[in-house]
């Protein structure tokens, strides 16, 4: 009699099945958490396989947007051009005398005489005109740095499939990448500071030339790729292999 009393009926079985189905659909249930974990791992797996392409696209778009800005101004899309100038403004001083110009008689318009810091900040808002052309939204050094990061990233993508690329030793990057940009930009900044504080001691502040800005920016950006990309690639390769073995993804 006791066994018969505890024997589940058909209605009990159906009710229990409905309850379990409801628990599976309930947010926060174990199957639901497992699905989110799988999706998250799939996203990480995708990033591990395509991180370099993503990096190159982001750097390419960032650099290309700065170069595209004077094109927008030239062909009458001033609203778009001004938005691009505003977007890049927090990331670069945008001094016209340290920027490349397009659609004018000269690509560079360096200072002919020293100006105050206040005047420099006022000139930041100058974007150019039909007579002298329009400046890029990033300075010469930044264009060189991000441009070479983009190009070197593409080259790295071609070479890494053929051979294992070792990272550049940090001391080489420091000597040939960091020191030149520190000296070129640092001496310039220091000379302006001395010129303001001790005008009798420094007659004219040091203003570097476009070639040096381009060279130091190129060396700095090239060193970033040469030192960091092999480490990043090694990290993501470990992540990819781990997830591939765990989930049998290809």
C-alpha cells in the first residue's frame, strides 16, 4: 500500500517535466549560464584568431580619418571635416605649423619666427583655406607613427605565417625608438619653456623640422610593432589552442 501511495501518476510526471522545462528557460539558470559562457568563449576565440586584422583595421581607420579630413574640407563637406577635427583634437595638439597640408602650394608650413604658447593654442583652431590648403587632423609625428604601425602591422601579418618572429629587444627599441623622439620633442619643449621663463638667456626656442618629426615618429611606431606584436601574438595563440582543444572548434 505504501508503494502504491508514492507511485507518481501521469499528471505528476507531466507537472515535473513542465517544472524542469520552466527552470531551463528561467534567466540565471544553469543552462542559461552555460550558453552565455559558450558565447563568451566563442567571442574570445574569434578575437584570438583575428586580433591582428582588428588592430590593423582600427589603426588604418584612425590614420585614414586624419588624412581624409582635409579632403572633406576641400570638396565642401566642411561639417564632416570639422567633426573630424573635433574628434582628433583631444589626441593631438593640431598645430598647423607642425602638421601636413593638402591641396596647397606647400605640404608643410613651419614657423618663420617664434610665437607664444597662447598664440599656439589659438592657431590650433586654424584648419586652412583654399589658398594654403587644409591641414591633416593629426600632426606630422602622429601621422608617421600611426601610419607606420598600420604598414608594419600588414607586413607582420604576411611574415608571421611563414616564420616565427621574435620580439625586438627592449634596449634596441629604447635606443632607436624612444630616445630620438624624447630628444627631438623634449629639447623643443624645454627650449620654449626656457624662452618663456628666461627670455634673455634663450633668444629663439628650438623648433624641430618636419623631417625629424616624421623620422622620430616612424621609429617610435615601428618599435611598438616590433616589440609588442610578437608577444600579443603568442598570448592569443595560447588562448586559441586552449579553446580549440576544449571545444573542438576550428
